């Protein structure tokens, strides 16, 4: 079998060269259209809903805040998993979506659904800023042999923070 393939390739050189050229052009075109990211997001889109109700027991927070939020969020399209935890004075609900659901879509949908939740008076839920668990990898240490820790903290707060927030 292999001998016949080699024999065909040697007899039909022009055909084989044209086939290689077509495959190479197709590969180059595909490579140019392929989205490439220096730091690809390895995690599916997710939304975190955080509600604080200071001074109330975890059971009360669960019954009056966490469960109504879960019920309201239950029908969001492309929802993969919902996890929640209720602590003393704090409710945390995490929604994980299927890959391909846009980050802006899921945040907008969750925000609109959150407006329909009836919470106790004076309690408001917030949606955590859009981020990815891989953001935890991007940490740094600011060190200098000739600056004091106070000067480094000032540089961090007034120079670096503003520069990082300006990055799209």
C-alpha cells in the first residue's frame, strides 16, 4: 500500500506540489484568522452576586436573601452551575455559564434578573466586577533598594493603580 502511494507521488509530482501549495495557503489563511491571546482565559464566564446584611444569622440570610436570588437566577440561558454560600451577614451566589456565553451578556442578564429579586428593606445586592479566576495569577511585588515601604505604597496607589485601570 505504501509503495503504491510513493509511486503515485513520484509519478504525479505536479499534482502533489499543487496539493501541498493549496494546503499551505489554507493553513496560512486559517492561522491569520485564528484568535490568539497572550493570556487566554481558561475559565468559562461566571458572575458573582454578593449581598451584605450585617448582624443577621446565616439561616436568616439564606432564607431571605440567598434562596430568592437563586430562584430568580435559575432560568438564565446557558447557565451551567449555580453555587451559593450564606454566612453571618453575607450571601454569595456564583453563577457559572457554558463556554461561548459572552461575559457582557451574562453580566447584563444577571443584572436585569437581580432587579426582580425582593430583598429585605435596606439590603442591596451587587454583582462583582467582571474578572476571571486566572486574574489571581497576575500578581506582582513592588521592591526597591533605595525607597521606603511608604514610598512604594504611594507609587502603588497613585501611579500603578491608575495605569492598570487605564488598560482596556
